[in-house]
């Protein structure tokens, strides 16, 4: 019994220097995909985010909702079409995207609030994000790029609450756009000079040997990335995440982290322990 108590105390002591270092710094966390729909995983992630807030860190959560949107479209017999990983969004699809993202936003805010940490949702109607139509060879419809945000409004909320942001924006003419959640998280992290950009995924991080968790690269220098891309070690859906991390660091973000949200309390283990559980990208 005493040994267990001592072990717990050791964990807290290990976390102390990190808590001191990161006090009042900004963490931008991107969370979405299938891992958002798994209740056990979501409970762990949102507990971690509430914990970060209580330690004095200022987390910002940007969430997606692709699987929920695809399932809703399927129920309505509307075909989901993707070009280069981006959802083609006509007017009907845009309304469904917004509806599903709003439901998820409400759920996330409610669940964070259950832990006693205040959260405030930002939806398209809150006009936080300014966007323009994405310039692509093939027309994607109402798909946009973030070009600005209401920094004053966001920072005011950050003083007392955890912002929970849907990746939707508004053009100067009032047109509504669906935006990639990774892009929104990257943009906010760079503009706010966040201490960390955290991408929650469903894989443990970057592995030297595919599907071999023992070959996990816990720390990756930005200068190593190009070689790993050429060797095919960084491949598939990991490529845009790693490139976003590297670019974020080049633009002033402290570190980028790619971690597996399915590991219970992965966020706390990555941030507050010496070894971590995912891959950190460092300058």
C-alpha cells in the first residue's frame, strides 16, 4: 500500500519540472477522425486536456469529424467524394458538415465541463475563423483555407476556458467554408507561437519499421525528416502530419507531437514524463 503511494508520488515529482516549464504556455491540440467516436478514448483525451488546464497550461482543442459526416451522408444516400484527401463539399454536404461538427462540438464541451474545467465552443456562427476558397485544380466546392482569425476573441476565452474549435470559416462575402482541421490547428499554433502542436492519431507515432511499435522513433530532429521521407519510413497519412509539424517549428512553435490517442492518458504521458509515448519533432 505504501509502495503504491510512493510510486504515485514519484510520478507527480517527475511531472513537476514540466508543469513549471509549461505554465501559461499555449498547446494547440488537434483531435478527430475515428478516435473521436470511441467513448473510452474520448473520455481519456478530454480528462487529459482538463488536467492540462488545471496545471496552468492553456490548451486549445481543434476537432474534426470526418467519420460522423461520412456516416450521416451515407444514411441520406449522398455519396462522399474525396480528391487528394479533401471532401468535395456542395451546399447540401456543407449543411451536413456543419450540423455534425456542431453536435460534436457540443458533446466535447459538455464532457470537458463534466471534469470541472470550463470549455467554450467556437462554431461557424461565432465568426472566429476567416477563410477563402481553396485554390485547387479540381473544384472542391465550399472547401476553404484559413487566412486569419479573431485573435482577441480567442485570447479572451483562453483566460478562463478551453476553446473548442470547429474547422469552419467565413469568407469576406459571407460564404461559409469547410476547412481541414489539421490546417486550422497548424495555423493557430504558428500564429500564437504555441509551445506545442499536438496531433492525436490512431498510430503510436513514427516507426522505423512499419507496424513494429518497438521501432518507434520517440524524438525526431527536423533535419532527419527529409531522409526518412526518401526512405519511405514516413509514408501515407503520416506525411502531411510530419510536414505540418516541421513547418510549424520553422514558424516558431516549440515542438510538434504525434501520439496515439488510444493509449490511455497518452497526452499526459507524452507531456509530463521523460520518455513519452509518441514521436516528438524538435528543432
